[in-house]
C-alpha cells in the first residue's frame, strides 16, 4: 500500500507533497553528510548483502512515513571505516531534519539511521 501524501497547511489552501519527493531530498542530503559513503536498499534481515545505490537512486535507501501530520524517516546507510558511527549517524539525523523542514515546511517527527555496512574508502 502506498503511503498517503503529506500536507502542509497554508493561508490560502494546502500544499501536498508526495513521499517520493521527500525521499529524494532525504537521499541527497544523507549522501552528502560527512562519513556517509552510500545508501543501500533495505532488504530482509536474513540477506546480509547490501547493494550500494548509484547517485540517481538514493531515495530507495529511505523510508518515509506519515506520523500524524509530521514525517517519520528511516535511512539505510553505509559509513566510512574508521569514523565514529554514532557521530556520523547524529550528523546525518541533524542535517536531514534541518533540510527537510527547511525545504518542505513539514515537521519531522523522527529520523532513524540504520548503519548497514562499513566500507574502507580508497
């Protein structure tokens, strides 16, 4: 079942934003965060293989849910080896919250960052 569109009330009506549009914003912001080297497709837990997503498909590593008028986000990321994982996740959470609220006007209820893998960068 598709997630319902997210709405932002305004003086002269309402603005409706598709969850896919929010996912595109989240994917691009998360991919630019320090320490995040990629986004991955969320798969079944028994499949321990992660698929790094190309730049054009970053939204597939994001889940957007409507949480009572706000938006709840889940990110599935790959982090660079040698960095503090908690710091990278906190930075991603902060940046995503700020940019989604700034660009869409939606209130962000939560941002859950799932670190799926750690990769050594070249």
